[in-house]
C-alpha cells in the first residue's frame, strides 16, 4: 500500500506561493500608475508645474510656432542657444580656446566645454594649450592659458572665458570676430 503525501495543516499550496511575486509587482505598478494619474490632476492648475500633461501640451504648441533654432533653444536650455548663436556667428574654421576649465575646482564648469565642443563642431575647441586635455577624477587636466597673445601665437582665433557662469568672448584674430546674423 502506497502512502500519499499530505500537506501540513495550515500551509498554503505550492502554487499559491509561486503567485505572490507577480501579485506584488502588479500592485506596485498599479500604485505608481495611480499616483501618476492623481498627480496630473492635482498639478493641472499649477502654472509652475512643468510636468503636468496640460502644461507640456501648451509648451509644445508654443515651441512649435518658433522656427528660429536659437530662439527655440533659448526657451529650453540657454547654453544650447548660446552654442547655436556662436556657431552661426563664428567662421567655420575658427579655433576656440575655453579657459578656466582645468582642475578639480573648475570641474563643475566642464559642461560648458562639452556643450561648446558639440555645438561648434567641426571647429577645434580646446581647454588645454597643447590640445591634449584629459578627463579624470579631478576634472579636466592639461596646459592652462589665459594670455590672448600666447593663444593667438598658437593659432587660436577666439578666447572664451566663463566668469560667474557668464561667457566672455574675446576675439583674437579676424576669424574670431562674430559675424552679425
């Protein structure tokens, strides 16, 4: 005679245990979705809330009517607008030196350099006089230079310095003089 295995009294069947992780995930997803929907209704009347769907829809309509890329960027990311404006104003082969970006104390400003390197492509944008800057745990490393004369003699056309997060453009050669748009 074969003995049948019987479950211990009070223990849930194995199939019920296997379903719990799925139930927990579904409940979490439902709670997050509910929270997002409630937030949309509570933020809808707040003009300061940029995350409400109503405000995003209004903003998309406003942005759609702006055809000038520089003006459009000025409504989103000011640094992008500055990069586009500089791109339109500088000679296509102008060499740009961005000073004050090297070392750990200037590491928070390194974003300016990366934005400009992107927006001013294919121009040569450097932070190191020798053109061999490296990025490490202490920020950008290289040979610093703030002297317009030295930069001019090394072939740079524009010196760009950021003091108090404001750009200061110093033309070094006629190529570095911004053209009017």
